């Protein structure tokens, strides 16, 4: 019987299956009692012999039904692997009282960066989260359209808060400002209080096909998914992800997707106002790349409001915002160049030495300066 190695939660009645050939009907998977097979991902390259990945909706909705189906499927000749549809959680902790102080922007030297660039709506950042309140007066000018079935209303506030840090409209005499005064914010609603892994995979695949250069992913779990790892590896853009809020070492206790080895991932820890690692933040000198402000971060929220939140969820969008600012300033940068610029320009902080790979906090001004010196025909 399949066992869950890290005891992570998963959705009853759903199984993710990688198939060697196109799904042709229920008879193809004889012995598995399901009602519907939903194609969520077709690899661009036929890696590992996978033709497509589908989400099976089982008739048996209990946990044993999932485990039994996985065992049967993994023994099937047309199946490369089967795994649970893991529950992914937003990386946010309960918020403190509202602080009208955007200390995070100062910490990453955003005001100095704005002397050089403030962004453009031509650069689209996908926000894979609880949705975005697109009517918020500090966001609506920057919210892009065209994400189809993923374009849902935010009912929790997490995604709207993340979006505001990336790209709340700047210099408009209202509320807060994001790292980018202007940017395209693409809304990919994954769920509410918890996110569906299958929906995340489909959103990443959509972003790959649409050519989006940057995705922000402020969520994760301990559950290792081959399907999610494959989707990220084949996505061509920068995959910004929060490191997690357990206060543990991701090198020894991996958090996914932060701990996957895909070179396009940049994993983000959280810092406090004094530059130290936030007490809740995960870390890892091999598996966490960089840090950014994540404690008491003020940003946009639902119902046209503003609030303060804590978490690596709040740190990741600072990095995504800087990445978008740099990409707008120098569009020719490849994904590899963009990650190198962010890593090598990070402001070194003694408290982060041995905690994150770069040893520092993302620095918007230094990143723009480094981009100016980057020759995209070689390593920058």
C-alpha cells in the first residue's frame, strides 16, 4: 500500500497520474473506479516518457480509496507514476496590528531603484495564490486580464496582499506602493485557505504556454510531487517561491516547491526590520537562495483595505517585484541571467551567512545596476 512519506494532507477522491500515452477513456485504466479524468498538463518535452498528466476524480472519496487507487495505478503499464493531489498552504502567519510603515521597501532599497526604473505593464507577473481583488483602487490599473478559468475573486486576502507588494500602483497619492509602480499582475486563483496542487500545475503550464516571465508562489507543503517538479522544470521563467514558515532547515527538512532543484527556482526566506531572519522563517544554505522583508509587511487587502501580515509569503513578492523591475529595465535578460543578477547583487547581512545561499537580502538598486553590466551572451 502506498504510504505518505511526510504525512502531508491530500484531497480525498483525487489522484494525479502521469501517463505514457494520451488518455483514451475509462477502459484504458481498467480496475480504477473514477468518474472523470481531467488533463492538467502536457509536457513540452516528453520527459520521463510522460505524454500527459491527468487528475482522476475517484468515486471512493475516503483516504483509503486514494491510496488503493495509487497502488493500482502504479502497477499499470501505461502509468509512469501516480501520487496524491497534495494540499498546498499559503505561507502566512497570523497578522499583527496594522502598521502604516513600508519598511520593507526601504530595506530592499526600492526608493533608490525608482530613480532608475519604476516598471512597466509589459512585464507580466503571475500571482498563483488565493486570487486578486482586481477592483482595489491601488491595484486595478496594474491587474492584467486573460488567465481564463484561473481568474477568480480573492475571498481571503492573501493573494491581494502578495499582489500589492509586487505592484500596487505607485505615486498615486493613495495607500501603499509596490516594488513596481507599474507591472502586469496576472491573477491565478488556486483556492482559498488551502490550494489544490493540480490547479497549481495547470496554472504553471498555462503560464509556460503564455510566455509569462515571472511567477510568484507564496505557498507550499512537505509533500514531494513529481508532477509539480516537472511542470516547474519545463516553465521557462523565474519561479519565485516562499521558503516556508516552520522555522526549520529546508536542507534537512525539505519544503516544496521551494526545495526542488530546478535552476529557475529562487527560494525566499523572511527577515525582520533589523535584518535578522524572522523567527518563523525556514532557511537553508543549499536550498534557500535569498532573503527579503517578511515581518509586519503592510500591503493591499480585500474590500479595498490595507493590512499588515507576516510570513515568507510576504517576502517572496519583494523578490518577484525586484525581478519584474529588472526585467522591465533590461528585457533581454534570460531567466538564468535574471536569477544571477538577483543573487549576486544581494546585500550581504552577517545574520544571514550560512542561512541562505546568497548570504543576503534582495537589493533593488544593486540589481538594476548589476543588470546594466550584464552581457547576456555570457554569465553576468
